C-alpha cells in the first residue's frame, strides 16, 4: 500500500542536541510538507518542497532545517536553536490535483 | 492573508445526537476548503472537500458540510454521531489554487461523544 512513513514515532532530545525526523513517501508525490502541531493551535507550516533540491520556508521555519535530495524523502532537522521543540510533527505530501496526504507523526520531547 | 477560525474548541455531544462543528474563513479570492479528522496520536485523514459546484458536500463516515459564501462559513455536520467519531477535527483553506501549495488550518475542534 502507498503511504507516508514517519520515524521514529517518539523521539527525545537533550539540550543542545540536533535531531532529525524522517519522512518517506511511496506515493510518487511531487510536493512534501512539514507541520508542527501544538495543543489548541492547529497545524503550522514549517517547510515545504515542491520539487527535488528545492524547498521554501513556511510560517515557523526558525530553528529547523530540511533537505530534499530524493523525491521520496524529506527529512526535518530540529536544531538546538529551536528553543521550544516539544510538539507533534506531521509530514504530508501531495501531487497535482490531489489533497494533502499525512503520515502518522513523530512526537518530540525534551529530556 | 487567508485565515480559518473554528468557533468551538470542544464540542460534547451524546451518542446518536446530531452535531455541527463550525468553521469560518477569510479570503478575498476563490476558496477551496477541507475538513480533516485526527484520531489520537495519528495523522490527519481527509473527511471532505469543497472545490466548486454544489455547496453541500458529502464526505466519509456520514459527515457533510455546507459552503456558504455570503457567511464565509463551511460548517461540518453529522445527523447522528457514534462513540467512534470522538476525535479532533480541522478545517483548512488552500492557498494558491485548488490543492495549492499551502494549507492554512484552524485551531481544531475536539468532538467528544458520550454514551
């Protein structure tokens, strides 16, 4: 079955540490997205990429970085510059004439 | 800038009762609207979408929504809810076309179905 795989499901970060969240899709979608979800705030866009080797900042990109070296992969790095990283992170993908399809998320917590 | 307001943060309802989750949007251009559902610790699943045509849109799990341009609303309804409908529901508007390059989400409404 086609879909989006996010790993790990739970992740813990120490102070001053960078961590990378994985997002892989086998839907052959062109565009991929990263959202951050906090209680009562809905989803906020961190970064998105519409083609390989290109990506754009979303509304809350500070403290995060991404890469898009392959069509199926869009990893997100939460850097030590992100002072409040505890959240639920969702990856999504889409292609022309299709709604966004979401993965099951990664929950990041601070040790 | 486009924005979405979900008017209720939580809606408690008894099983088999009807429910309406309210959503208002702001946009000065053509509007493309979506409702997603999220079960605990899972991703979002598309319930229904409005792109054009009939203002009454039917989705999965017996849900429907009505697009009202004059009131800038896109309320979600279900005539009889089940315990399994307990989840968080998000209204979203597409920026940049039907499936655009961005979705702007509301803050979410938690539907709690009680027996």
